[in-house]
């Protein structure tokens, strides 16, 4: 997740480079989603959407633009 939510490091006159995003922000978001039963811990140590979480994401997505995107 830190690779996805990264930003550009501005170094004045030197060329810009990308830095990874903050791990604490991603961790807090996942903990909040886990508290709402939208995400659960995986056996491999990662996180995955629960069926309820997937249903909510699909509902929000179709309400936003009317089209459903299957390949995220």
C-alpha cells in the first residue's frame, strides 16, 4: 500500500523522486475497516475484503458512475 499511495519528493533545484507513503496511515485505515467488518486478516498475513466489504464497495462504485469495474 505504501507504493500505491506515494508522493513526489521535492528537492528544490534537484530532480524530483518518488517516496513511499506512510505505513502508519495505511495501517490505521486497515484497522478502521477491520473494525467495521469490511476487511479481515488473511492466512498469509495480509488483508482481504469480506463479502460484506465487497458488497459495499460494489454498491458505492455503481452509485458513483453507473458502470461496474471488475479489474481493480
